[in-house]
């Protein structure tokens, strides 16, 4: 196993011709895909990895400078694909990884036959002519709460992000992976993500993008999915699902897994 593979806990499952790469979002790790994996391993070669900073990665490898922008994560994704000699893949990317994949695809469009984005957003802050869902004051309060008592913040944030029942298995699961992150790393990652603005690069993304979004999501309003659709440079399609929350593949698998499978198998250009 190569250095990059080891650092990112890369796992390869299945043995299909086509490669699917599963990329997780903030506060989770590759376990967030556990409901999808059984449906794709027989048909595809599936590559799972953890973003640097996830609780499952070595905190010593987290370079605060490198990961102060989303480009640092995009370089990691490209390094993983290079080390595994992947020539082309379907990227299924949750939350911030949707945008990370988009950035990676600008320099290497040949590596991605399409990107299936789940709960992705190019900017979380509201702007004059853009609704991202948050005001700066909201974010400042969020960062302060993370700093003052990380464990308490995790307990409060998990049910809000997941939606639905506070005692659900999905909420417990997200609380666990959130709390696994080292607090200073979690704060730094949250600041990088929530303060990011990737709207200006969307027109440079030429690979087909399938934009999937929950009807109700604390982190990403439905209008953001439409914004991505209107501003991405290549072909794109939007599907709004009847699911609730920012991690619907974990909290509403019955709704979300069939939709993910449909978009993995269906090509816009066809």
C-alpha cells in the first residue's frame, strides 16, 4: 500500500470494470456510505477513502496550511487516483467533497466520467444576489460554540444536521464521527468549508454533474442545487429528494440509495 493510500485509509472493494470513488463530507468518514456499498460492490470496483482531518486519520498528517483551502483536499483526491492508477471514475461525493471533486475535475477532467453530488454547496454565506443559508453572525456563533465546548457542540449540531429524531441511529453515528475529530482540526476544517466561496470556478467544471439534494437541509437550501445547475460549465441535472437532513444517505437510505444508484447508472449525455 502506498503512502497516500495509507494516510487516507483507502479501501478497495468489488472488482467491476467501472470504478466508483466514494468521498465523504465534514464530520464523517467513509462509514457514511455503509448503506450504499452493498448495492454497488457486485457491479463496480469501489474505492473508499477518508479526508484528511477525519477522526480516522492521523492528526499529525493534518497540515493546517494545506487544508486552509479546498484545493488541498482536491490535490489529495488526485494523488489517490494517481497512486491507484485510476484512469476514469464515477465520483460520488457528499457535501464539501462535491465541490472538492469539482475543483479536481477542472485540472483533470479525463479522470471523472461524472460527479454525483449529494448535499453540495459552492458557498454557505448569503450574498447580495445569492442565498447560501447562513449569515456571518451565524457562522461566528457556530465557530465560538465549537471552540468553547466541542463535545457539547457535537451533541447539539448532530441532530440539527441529520434532521429527524434526536435519538436516531444516524444522529448517534454522526455524533460519533464528529466527536472523533480533534477539536482544533474540526474547527479549522469547519472554518475552511463554511467560509469558502467556489462560485467563480463553477463555469470551469466541464464533466457531467448529477446534483442530488434533500428537500430540507440545515446546511444547504434547495435553491443552492438550482444555482449549481445553472452555473456549472458542463451538463448537469438536479433531483430534489423527499429526504430530511444533510446526511440523507445515512438517515434516509430507503429514499436516497435508489436515487444514488439511478444517477450512478444513468448518464445525462446518453
